[in-house]
């Protein structure tokens, strides 16, 4: 079998730019000629073995990153954007999209930003939103979408914040619990911590220097919220520096991202990287054992597993998603090739939707996407009670999974039959860009296919796909 050639021109340019080297100096350090480097940076030649070895030896670079990055995500996002009816039938070939994502990622992101701006304006017009007449309406992504994309393109791993959280956990490793360590740290700063049944999840009164947490919360949620407040106090300088680098377009996005970074710190402190990675490998990623060992919830553990992408010490690349009962995606991240629809819900054939029917149970699924990649997926409901009679219950379902080539590392893969093609259920990303022609759950036709209708014939779908 021939080895797949590696074209990573944009990544090479990025490495050289970070090192503040000219092409001439970079070529000299890599032991190649200037024209040869120029050809590789422009993807006219694949990255050679000599260059890969030199990157590792000369710069200590994690060469596995050359074959990763944003390219697949950009291709998926562009395909979904181009499925918009505004583009008609002039859809670029997949090869052209991959070339753009590899050679011109900045242009690809600019296109996606432009399409988001168009969609935002179009949706406002379509709904006759009164906000159209208000001042301040801008053609830009919503703050929520902007923050979501920030974490998405960081692989949901923020190195500086992750290491700071790990250091915090190590400092308090000898104490009873990290929960008590947080309370001690806050009270050392003169902040009173108390619990109340009538309090919201977390409320800090700056004037009184008092932090009030709901006593109805599960212990793991109380610990998480305490760590969030510790991050806002003790890691404010780090959070602000990270936000400066992100360059968000609005103060609203910056504020949302700051809370997101504080939440990231909290999860990373509860489950410090090295210890959690070792435990995940030891337990073969048993979510219940990990939750018990680290005093975390099933959802917290699943989300943390999807962030284990530290260069040089990466875990299994997982995807993680949370949906509500309407099928709307409320959290999403993928370190795998599987990408989620940026707009709308998840594929109805995915087992995450069936998790609501079997509360308290893990559902396993073998699935195959239209590109032929096969996955093992684990789903479970994660209902959140209000803590007292009559309080509303928030019902969600989560799914976590990876490509089947990593299945041996998962306890959930035991006794599953990977040899039968029929064992893999066909799932997609979004109906508008799904290439499957015989899906009984299709909600809208794919825009890349021609439709024909026959008045005297009616099947599951009211049309046929050519």
C-alpha cells in the first residue's frame, strides 16, 4: 500500500513565522534548499522525511501536528455554508475546497465569516425582528457563535490555562479535597463562602465580599463553581492575556469567552491533565470509574476527555456533543474527523437522541459517516434536577466517541462486532449536505442532488434523488 503524501504548506509557514525565521534561515536549519522549502510551503511538493526529522530534532516539534489542524473542519464548514441555496448549483468540487483549506485557511475563514454575516442578516429579515430598526445591528457573527468557533479551532485545548489549572491542583494535592482547598483559598482572601437553598448556582457579592452557592447542587457542581470563582480571582491576568490574543470583535464575546476560560480552568483543575490522562488509559476510559475517582459528573468527565490534546501527550481524539430534547446542539467539540452541523440539530439516526428513552443507561453505537469513516459512539442522558419538588428538570443527552481504530482503548468496545458492515449505522452531519440517497429520516433534500417527482409513485420520501 502506498504511503499517503503529506502536504502541510500552511503549517510549515506557521511554524516558520512563530520562530521569526526567514525562508532562507529556516531552509538552512532544515538542511534543504530555499527553492525546495518554497515549493513545500506552497504545497507544490509534499513534506519530505528529511524535513519531518529536522523539525523534531532541531525544534522539538510534535510532528503529529503536521497531519492535523483546521483543514478538515474548514472543509466541512465550507461545504455546509456552500449548501446554502444562495449559491445555487455552482458548488465547488471537494478537491477545490480541500485545496483552499490547506493553502489559504485565512481566506476560508473570511468566507465563513462573510456567510455567517449574511445568514444573520437574512434571518433577521425573514423573522421581521424589531431589532432591525435598532442601533448597533452589525453584520458579524453573534458573540456566542464567535466564542464557540474560538474553542472549536483551538481543538478545545487552551495550553496555558490547562497547565495553570494542573499546577493549582498539584499545589493542593495533599489536602482533603479540592473543594475544601477552594473554600480555604477564598476565605484567605477575605471572601466568605456560604451555601443557601434559595441561592442561584453561584452568586458573588463584590461589596460584601461574599460568595453564595446553592446547597441543592450536586457536590461535583459545587466544586466546579468554586473553581470557576477561584479562576476569576486568581487567574484573571492569565485569562485576560488569553482574551487579548483571541481578539474578539465585541465586548459581549469577550465576556462570554472569559467565563468559558474560567469554566475550562475549573474542569482542568478537577481533572488535572497528566493524572487524568493516566487514569483514562488505566480504566480504558470508563466514564463512571473516572467520575468516581475525580469527584466529577459523567458530563464533566466526557467533556474533559475531548480536551486531551496537549502536544506531545495527546489522548484518544474524541468528539463530544450535548443536545436538548428538541435535538438542538448546545455543546459540541470534535478532535476527530467527525464534524457537527454548525446550524440546527444533529443527525436523527445518531444514538444520542435515543438516550432520552433510556435514562441512566449508556447506549453504544457503531456508525459510519458518508465519507466512509467509522466510529464508536456512547450516549447517555444527563438530566439536571432543580433540587426540590416542582422545580423544572433540564433534560440533555450527551454523546462521546472516537474512530474505531481507537476502539481497543475503550472498555465500551468490548464484545462489539466490528467485522460486519451491517453493524455500522449510517449517520450524517446535516441533511442539506448529506450525500445519502436512501435515508428514511431525511428532513430536507440535499442541495447537491437533483430531485425528480412522480405523481403516481410515493415512497418514504415524496421525491427521488438522482
